[in-house]
């Protein structure tokens, strides 16, 4: 299935079946913000529960925390966010669209005019095709592109097109740059929206969202909505040690909302302005940090695999030294192959002793760790696995989306794992006009819903009901029919295999406990 079709189908399914809605939709929406509907919120809770259990409940060395979103502004001075948390951007001086400097070429790949141009130029072509495109499609799609405004001049710079186009030397960026070349023939990066050459220098824009505390504007204290949950953990390091007498190594975990004024939110819920993070700060002796860094990378990768992400769609990407912050000893991203390309799900960083030292310096508090045996005092190193809830949800939905042909019809199944599936069971009466069948189905439902997320649905014929449940990933459909009234048995249908088992009502809970 073409990549764009898959994303379109997923966005449509999410809206239609109540997973994810655009924020404030009745007012035209709000860029970079999304709402989770009745099924989305269940999926999100299941995902966060799975993380919390794996990280906090099933380990002895990680404690939980829930710190406030609003924090004292000094926190962000100490962390470096007040001065350095920015993505340089460029603004097209004609159409006014903003682009992150490091993402302009990603946007180019999605640009309507670039895609049209590439389509036109596929195969053995010469400059006359470019001229034709400039005079037709180019006029409406990229009116400010040099090739469209002055095709003859632009084409005079690319006389070697026949040699380079499609040949081994083809460089997409150089080719597009030359389509936007200035009058001296210098290649320029054209605006993905309208073709106008973009400014060559980026402007730094702080990504933190500001608000103010206090009722009177003039005296109100300016504060930020946190751009990461991590700093709430660092500023509570001393509190947690004092309250729990923890010895190294140990970690503090937190799940919560973060906010970033992203320049180009997009790819559905992948890059948003309001999102949730799942973060761990794991404090260790400096000489043990490297080993913990490696084991957290493996552990976090395994977590995605255990919840059903296909191995071939996950990879580790260690950062090169020029990508690393000056204090960081290492950073590795866990990437997922989304329909729009390999992209970061989670980062695991060895942050050395930077954060605690910074907060000690800015707050004047002693944030060193004192070894209870040797009395030695030092700043622990920190390993930080930091993932996004919304990105993980999107990856799990993409990973689970499955289409197959059944009896000449397309069956869409969301093959979410048992832990994540928002609904585990659906009770479907075969005849909704038979009061005894309905009563039995509803009784079974009220019994099962005490243990599993269970729904009752009699709003369509059975075939349609099955399809609806498959599409949202319901694990088992239980059908109550006329025979059920006499033999006290029901039919349990497996979502993935569509295999049906006849199970007696009094054994149903036992049967499902074995499976779920
Ligand atoms: N404390 C480290 C930190 O915040 P990050 O790489 O900026 O590191 C961690 O963010 C994770 O948070 C990312 O891997 C991603 O999953 C998620 N995330 C970051 N920005 C996001 C955004 N604008 N929209 C959705 N998720 C985002």
C-alpha cells in the first residue's frame, strides 16, 4: 500500500472509531494539538500502565514521581532551556510559512510542487519537459520558483541535466536548488510551499511556551509550561533520597504532559505542541554509568518488542559525536519505521553529572550523593531513557493496522497486543429481538466487565458487528444465539485467527483468563 494511503487510512480510522480527534475541531482545530477519544484514552492508559509496571512495579530500583507542570523559572535557567532550547527556523518572505532549518528537506519531500515536478521528470527526459512543467503545473503549484518565473534563465544553468538526471550523480538537493537558482545561477533552497528562495540564515526561536501566574498582568510571574518532565525529577533528587534513603544505583520515573512550541508540528500525532512523555532518570556511580547506559538501551528496545512492535520496523541509531550535547557521553535513539520514514520514538542518553551539578550551582543546594559506607561525596551520573506516549501510540497503531481479503471483502484488523487493546471482549447477541438472548448476553457482559474492558453491541447484523470489533482490535467476540438458551454455551471468536470455540457459560471466565 502506498505510504500516504496508509497514513490517510490510519488518520481516518482514528477519527471514525474514536481513537484520536483534532483538538477544538468545531472551531477549525488547533495546530499541533489532538484529543484522544473513548478508545484512544483506553489505549493510552494501557500503554502508560504497561510502561509503569515494567519500569516501576516490576523493578526494585526505580521509584515513581508526579511533579508539577509549572516550575520556578530558575529551573529552566539551570537546565539550559531558557537560553538554548531553540530550533533555528526560516520564514518564506512571500507566503509567510515557517520551516525548521534542519527539516526543510523533509518538508520538500512532502511538497506538492516538488512531487509534481518529480512525477513529470521520471524517466528519460530533457529540459523541454521542465519548460512544459514550469508553464503549466508550476504556475499554480510554485508561482515563486525561479524555474516558473524565468524558465529560460533557470534552464540555462542546467544544461547538463541530460547527463545528471537519473544518472549515478543525481543529487536531489542540488537539482531542486537549481530550480530555485538566483539570477547569478547560485542554487538556493526554494520554499516547499511556493518556490521562493528561503533565507540562508535561520532565526533561533525558543520552543518553550510562556504563561503567567497571578491575577494581575503587570505583577504576574512569568513561567513556562515544562518542555520535558525530566527537570521535575532532577529538582526532586534530594527529596526522594531523604524520603526513601535510597542507595545508588536507582532511578526516578515519571509520566506527564510536556509542551513545545514546535515550528512545524505534523505527521499526525508524531510532532505536536502538547504531548506526554515517559521519562526515567537513572542515577549511578560514574564508573558504572556506561554499563547501565547499554542495559537501558537493550531493555527499552525489548519493551517495544514485547508489546508487539515488529522487529524489522525498529532500529537503534547511536548519535554521532557532533549531534551530542557537550556534556553527554552518549545518546542512542530507538527509531520506528513510520510510513513517513524512520523516526525517533525514544532517546536513551548518558547525561553524565551535568543536570545535578547545574541545579546545585543555580539553587545553592547540595545535590551530591554521599556513599553511606565510604562517606565519599560525588555527583552521580545519569542515564535518561526518554520516550513519547503519543509517538508510541502512533507506532503501535501503525504496527497493528492490518488488511486482509476474506470472502471477497477487505477485513481491517487492528492487531494490538493483549496488554494494549482498548477492548478485550465484545458481547454480540445473534437476535436482538429475542429478550432471553439479550438478557443472557447482558448478564455475561456485566460479569466479564469486572475483569476486562467489555462492551455489548446489538446495533447491526453479526457480520458487521464482527468487522467493527476487528477494526478497533477487540480480542474476543462472544456470540449468544438461540442454542445458548438451552445448551448454556456461547461462541467465542478469536480476532486474529477468526477461529470459533463453543464454551459453556460457567467455564467462560476460566477460558478467557487462560487467554487474556
Ligand atoms: N528529557 C529529554 C527529552 O525531552 P527529547 O528527545 O527532546 O528528549 C524525548 O524528547 C521524547 O519525547 C522523544 O523521543 C519523543 O518521543 C517525545 N517528543 C519530543 N518532542 C515531541 C513532540 N513535539 N511531539 C510528540 N512527542 C515528542
